[in-house]
C-alpha cells in the first residue's frame, strides 16, 4: 500500500476528507522531520519510533576497484517497530509469507528490463 492508498483508507475509516487526511500526513511528516533536524526522537508508543543515530567511521570495500576504502562517520535514521506491529507480524503464517515473497521475487525477475533511452554523455 502506498501513501495515496493509505490516505484513502484512513479517510474512509475516519469519515474525514482525503484533503484533511493529506494535511494530517503532511503535518506528521513535517513534525518527524523537524524532530530529526533537532536530533530528537519521535515515538508513537506501541507503533514505531524514529530517531537519528551516529554511525562510526569504518572501513569498507569498493568492489569495482577492489580496494579498501575509508567511510567517514555519519548520522543515519533508525526506524523501529513497536510492540503492536511486532505482535501482528509474529502471528503471520511463515510458510505462506515465504511463498508470497518468493512469488514476488520471481515476478520481478521475469519483468522486462526498461532500457535507458537517454543518451549518455
């Protein structure tokens, strides 16, 4: 489900308009972005938490040049599922889910590859 589909479902379930639901999502996104910009955590108890995290400097490997490279320290984003989400997922049928994932992977492999029509300079 993408963002627009989610907005439609929530608007239908709440009786709100899609415009109002879109405004709500924009406010939620903006608030999370503002908190990240201030290096603060946003937590919706039981649902999820979003916070900035420090990533130490480390060594990596460039497979094209086949050389070791230095990766500078950076700040990333950590998104963790809350207990409600973890419980819902833990109740899924593992075999059925695996079969669904395998079918999606196979469909992606069979999909035609789009050629880049732009001229490379």
